[in-house]
C-alpha cells in the first residue's frame, strides 16, 4: 500500500514539474509573439503566433494521449477476437488487488479468485448461478446465497 502511495506522489510531483515547465514555455512563446514585429513580408512562412500555436498543439496532443491512456485503462484494454467459449459473467472486488470472478467455460460456471500473480478455483457450480448477465439481483447476494446453499449439503 505504501508503494502505491509513494508512486502516486512521485507521479503527481513529476506531473507538477512538467506542467510548470510547459507553463513557462507557453509564457516564453507569448512573450516572443508580443515582441515580434507586426509587419511581415508577404508569403512569410513563420508568423508571430507560431510558437504559441506549437505549444498549444503539443498540449492538445499530450491531453489526447493522456485521455486515450485513461480510456484504455478504464475499459480493460482492447479485447480483439474475444472468444465466446469463456465469458466473465460477473466480478466482485474483495480487496485492493483481489477479485472474485464468476466465469462460464464449457457450459459450467466457475467461481475463481484472482490476485496478482495467482488465479485459484474457488468453486465449480453444478447449476448456473446467473442465467442472464443483465439486471436482476446483484452478484454478491447471488454468490452468498449459492455458497450457503452449497455449505448446507
């Protein structure tokens, strides 16, 4: 947990340094644009606002990359060619990095525990726990009910 906090603190510090540097670069570009002579030769390729446009374009691209990275991370990455033979029906976090996942494989539903570097089978259900992946009861109560039913046998 400490490692995660220190890594986040370092990343925020670095982001602050980058932001400060970009702000200084933007201010320098604006100052250069203000000091540039107003008259240019016709057909000149460089305008007074080109440093400012360059910095703004760079900021736009950096924001676009950051937004794309966030979106890919949030959606779990691209899952091209996903197989229908194995489906994740539901997932429940049980810790900071641990999850309980209900999957369907080969017509059976399996409850697995997923942790960093480890996947373990917790229970193999004889009858389907979830028949429809949309709506209805929440996953936690269904798992609790199924586990209690299994323990009573």
